[in-house]
C-alpha cells in the first residue's frame, strides 16, 4: 500500500492544480490485487514458521520429540534381539550425538521440508555412522528412466554424490501429489494460516506501539486565508513525533495552540479483534501437523472430552504412523547390511501416551480363560516361553 502522507508537504508551486483546489483534500491509495504469501521451501518455512511463529515451532517440536522418544524393537523373523549392532547404531548414530537428538532432527526435516536424507558412512572394521543431510543442500539425481539413483549433496562449491543403494544413502519423504521425487511439507499446506498468524501479530504490535489506536488528525481552521507556515508545520510535526508517539508516551495530554483541533481516528472493537483470527489460524496450523489444538492450549473446537483422550489420538493418528513408516524405511535400507530378515518396529508398550490402551488390552487378554499362557503372551506382543 502506497500512501501520500500529509507529512510530505509539497511546495506551493509543485502542483498548480492542487494549489487551486486547496479546499479539497486528496490521498492516493494503491492496494495489491492479490495477497502476498511467504516463500515455501525449507529455508522459507524454517524462517517464517519454525523460527518466527510460536504455534508452528511448538507443533514441530511436539511431534518431533514425541516421535524421537519412541523406543525401537528389533526382530529377526519372530525372534527379538535385545542387543545388536543395528540397535547400537540407532542409539549412537555418530560421535557426539545420541539417538533421540538424531531422530528429532530427522523428523524436524520431514515436517519442515517433507524430505529427510540420511547417509551411512562406513568406518574402520564393521563400525558405521549415520549422518543427517540438510534438505536444502540435497538434489536427487535420476537415471534415464526418471528413477532416483543418487543424492547430490553440496555445501558452497563442494559437492559429492551419495548412491541410493547398498546402504549408502536414504531418502524419506511425505506424499506429494505433483512431484515424483520430493515430498510435501505439512507446514506448506498451512502457509496461508501461517502468514495470517504472523501478520496479525505484527499488526497488534504496531497498535501497541501507537497506544492501541491509529494516529488522529490535527485540523487547522482559523480562517479561510490563513495557513501554517513552513516553520510552524515542521515544529508541529517534530513535537508530535518526539513527545506523543510510542507506548511509553501513551495517554499524554496534547497541548494545542489556537486554531488547532484534534480529531480521533480510533478503531472499533470489532476491527481490533484479532484474537479470533489468530486462534483460527493456530487451529489450521495444528491441523496440518495432525496435533489436537487442546494439546497446544488453543481455545475452540475442542472435539475431545479431555486431555488424555486428545493425547491418545495424537499418538495413534500422528506419532505412531510417522514412526512406523520410518522404521520400515530404515529396515529396508540397513536390513541387508546387517542381515536379510531384520525388522525394526516401534515399542508401543513403552509409550506413555498409550498406557491406558495397553492396560485395557492386558485386562481383556488376562481375563480370557480359553487362552493358554503362551497364547496370551503372543496376543500382547511377546514371544512364548518355548521360543
């Protein structure tokens, strides 16, 4: 919006037409025809969402931390391994990083870009390390048929190629309806809500800096032929800017000289009600991530009876599907490196958010008289004593 502000006073001979029509006021307003939205992509969504918006930040952290805290189980056919080099690798991917922090970064990449890239580096002997690659630095290389075969990772002028075979590189992605190789970020689906939430916060901050109301108008009408001189105009402008603008000077009485009158131009309470708009945008952001608004303290549209029910829905509908698909992808990627029949699964019995479901299952199985002890163990996910 371009404004011809009154402070930009024209010279008397700058526009003869306006000089002749001095009794008429004229302000030129120019609005954009379309709304302007923030940049998409990993960098734009990270800056405008995760690094600037508290709702998007909490959604990413809440989901990434919950998924990263889910423990793993490793099976070889039906036998469970409590100790294995693959479990050690996932517990300590590389020097100085624990498994929870590593997977929190992995899930953060998926949520902010729709993609996550991993590289396995072979060390001395049988030792291996896992490293995360920042999504905005990775490009997918395809063969002549269009199938992805390698990752091109570049930092500055340095670039290298990581093949997507034999356990070297792994690409995790969310479904994208219009792209064959890259995933679609949840936050990108909530881009309009994200910009509305950020814009309403900036607008409220500007209102607070101006005493929660826009500037009024000083009307000078001592006579038809009188007008403010240049010196009077500049002195009045300086006094208003230095003595009456800003939150620290809100409410100060305005001393007016003869011929000056103050006309307030305040907003109505309906115009200033941005809280409802921010809450609506917050719910849309939480919806894109699959997080019940109740868990984030967002009022309105609470479809769950209590917090515990909302938390169970969050784990069942959002966390567990994300962790399960990640476990299957890593199993297919690293399984052939350590053994053909290795299979990773999330340990749902150790997830606190599902404790009530687990207790109800154990009660039902324990009260079934037609099941043997081995059948009961197998029904709740444990192997029988004979295996």
